[in-house]
């Protein structure tokens, strides 16, 4: 049920990568040292596809090209630090996994309210550097050529 006072407990994770498997990671402002792919909460009434496109533009300043829906959704507990953003009875978030291939490593325009730095890493380094298990798993799927 829509309630503009609270966040929707549904999000997207968009792995942005090049043909030679360099992956974009963004460092969150809060918590610092938390590295992730493009992520974001779906707005009330927004589809996962629309959220993926919006988040790529908002967080990285990239024009969404071919966004590929993996068809995978992962549920995970909402951390206590963020629980107040959601309704009192909400304990879990559903994260939809998307992939976006870009032609080459390119400059990124960060939203400074959300991210303080970015880096492009080779796939194995991205797996080791991602802070969340869902992000690491998404990179592993890409490595195993199972992204599409």
C-alpha cells in the first residue's frame, strides 16, 4: 500500500560493466567505505525498469542504454540503521537485479549526497570489493556469463 511518508521496501541493483568486464562501483557517503553498484529504492507506483533507468542517471550520470532484467529478485533484512525509513511492520526489502553494458570505461557524474567516489574494477576485484552479498553474487553471475 502506498504511503508517501515511508519508503517502498523494493529496490533495484544495476551492475554497470564494459564488454571486457570492468565494473563500476560507487562508494556511499553513509556508511563510508561501503562500495556498491548503482542501487535505489523504487518510488511508489514505479516499475523496476523505470527505477533502474532513473537510478543509473541519478547516481552515475549515465544515459541508460540497454538495461537487461535478470529476472532475479533477492529478499534481505533491512538493516536497523535504515528501518525507520519504512513502515513499522516492514522487515525485508526485495531487490531486483539488472545489468547494463556500456561500450567502455567512462567518467561518471556522482550524486554527491549519496556517493563520494567511484572506480572501475576488473570483475574479480569488483567481487572482492563489493560490500553487499547481493552485489557480490550479481558480479559472480556476470563472471559465469549468466547475466542475461
